[in-house]
């Protein structure tokens, strides 16, 4: 809630920043990028924090998985870096999305 007593997304983000993130100075702040859809913005923020449910992260939390290998290429451990940057199969999907959005990602 802000000072007027009204709940807003911004007031919640500020509360999170004050309570949680300031104790961990390495965490990026929760400032919104108004040019991105909220789901994309939050996903990017979670990726920066290593909070995406990749197989390597799930394994760290002792979630029982058949394998921690990337389900797309089945050759490397699925981590944030791998699935978003290094996986050649994921890169093909990113290229198709970029083409659909008429965006140049090269």
C-alpha cells in the first residue's frame, strides 16, 4: 500500500525492494521496463536472479528429475545461460520468434 492506503503494483515492488532486496545488494531492483509486457519484464528479472525453474535450479532444490540435461538439445545441463544464450536449438526458436515479431536479433 502507498501512503494513501491504496494498493498498487508499484507500491508492492517498492515494498519488496525495501524489505527483501536491500539486504542482498547484488540483486537487481524491481524497476519496470514500460516497453516490455509485464510477464516478459518479470521473466528477465527472474533470469537475472537465477530464479527461473531450469533443471539445474530444480536439481539444486532436490527436485527429483530424470535428467538435468536440456530437453531441447539433450547435450548440456539446462541452466539459465544455456537455455537463453548457448543452446543452439533454443536459438532456432528465438530466431523464429524474432521473425514473427519483425525484430532483428542478430
